[in-house]
């Protein structure tokens, strides 16, 4: 019901300012009522606090002491860093309260570009992974994904967003790949929370296709869906659906069998395009959340 209500609401905020970008929004986002009269909001790119007027933001920037998202840096390679945010007030080394406000601000911001998702304001249940491009002025958010701390359905990603100025540069695939690297470290298979948006589905299909084709191309001899799943942390159902859409599956004696004809693989690989930004796995310093 809540989701339906949000679906039918008209877009309120038309543009936002964030760092050096002015960005047109896509969808409604339920900002607090005092922002009802605004069509433009000004975000601090570091703490994600939002304001009604440019002058307020300018005053804020003079005293805001954040230069990166408030969390642990768990990955750094070249100019890219990933920060993990938990809002656990019981953990003394993170400022749970500060992080919580950041998480809420991030949800408000993300909803401007996510149509089909109900926003969960209970940010305590989620971890946030914020990807930044860093320079001498600070770490600038490129995109993020959220992940439930505990998932019964083996979801390894709840919401994913690349900010519009950074889209179509491979960051989406990077974020997806990152979510599977975390799953590998947890020794679990994962899958994104459904439903997926059109762009989300395209990105996931692209990622799954690329990863599976690369393995099939290198692998000699037979391989099962279970083995592929163990190697990639991709859930068996997603592997099956991907390989079926590539027509690499046959059904024999009541079983799905992978038929990876090298010519067919090459044709698909050519069509699959570039892999985008690669994760330098050795630079990921992370232990699973408990
Ligand atoms: N038109 C056509 N294809 C596209 C487009 C587009 N505008 N954008 C992405 N794609 C496809 C392409 O196949 C692309 O691969 P290619 O460049 O090799 O052809 C693939 O998606 C991934 O592209 P990336 O550059 O890696 O992804 P990007 O950084 O643009 O992020 C994302 C993708 C996160 C889905 C982005 O479009 C976005 O933030 N959208 C708004 C929010 C959203 O819909 N999130 C997913 C919701 S589902 C969920 O959260 C579980
Ligand atoms: Zn700030």
C-alpha cells in the first residue's frame, strides 16, 4: 500500500545541487513536510544534509568538517574509495547518530532516482556502501548500494544507484561486482532484492553475462551450475536464467546441462561489451558484519 502511494505521488523536487553538479531528478521522494514548497534542494556533497537556499549551503560548507562519507574505508584503489556505513550505536568507534542522519539523507537522495522501491527509513537494518572518486578536495560520491545486515532471502543488495552525472561509465557494474565480492567473503550466494528497475535489470544481466561467459570461455570440460555459483557467489537461479537467455542450456534427462559451444561463446562475448571498471580484490579489506 505504502509503495502504491509513493508511486502515484507527483515529483516534488525537480533539481538538486550536489558538489559541482546540478542534477535533474527522476521521481518523487518523501522529504519532510517543511520542504514541500521547494522545487530545488542544495545538498552538502559530504554529509548529504540538504538545504533550501544556496546561501545556506555556502554557510554550511564553511563549517562542515566531513570530506568523505562517515564510515570505514574498506577499499581504496587509484582514485576510488569505498566506505562502509553501519548505524550501530552500540559500536563505540562509529558515531551511530551521525551515520544515521547520513543514511537517511542518502535514502532521500536515492529515492529521487528510484521509482519502484519503498524507502525503508529504518536504516539500522542496512549497511551502506558508498563509492567515491577522491581528489584533493575530498571524496565525491559516485554511487552507492545498500545491503540488509541479515537477509532471509539471500539478498546481497537492496538498492543500487549511480548518480546521473556518473552513469554509463561502468560504475553500476563495479558496484554490482563489489556486492558479489562481499558475498564471496561471507561464503554465501547472493541475489539483488526484487523488483529490479529496467536499468537495474540491464546492468545485472550485463554483469552476469560477462562473468559467466568469461569462466565458460576459460574452463575446459564440463561445469555445473552449482560449480559456477560457488565460484561467483551468483545464485543458481540467476545463472540458469542468464544462460538460458544466451541459449547455452539444454534440458537432458530431467537436468539442465550447460552446452558451451566455443563459437556461440565467442559471439556472445563480442556482443557483451567491455567489463567496465575492475575491482582490485586485494585492496578490499573487510570482514563480514556480525
Ligand atoms: N540505456 C541503455 N542501457 C543502459 C543505460 C541506459 N541509459 N544505463 C545502463 N545501461 C546498461 C548497459 O547495458 C550497461 O552496460 P554497457 O555500458 O556495457 O552497455 C549496463 O547497463 C551497466 O552500465 P554501467 O555504466 O555499469 O551502470 P551505471 O553506472 O549507469 O548504473 C544503474 C546502472 C545503477 C542501474 C543506474 O542506471 C541507476 O542508478 N539507475 C537509477 C536507479 C535504479 O534504477 N537502480 C536499480 C534499481 S533495482 C535495485 O536497486 C535492486
Ligand atoms: Zn556537510
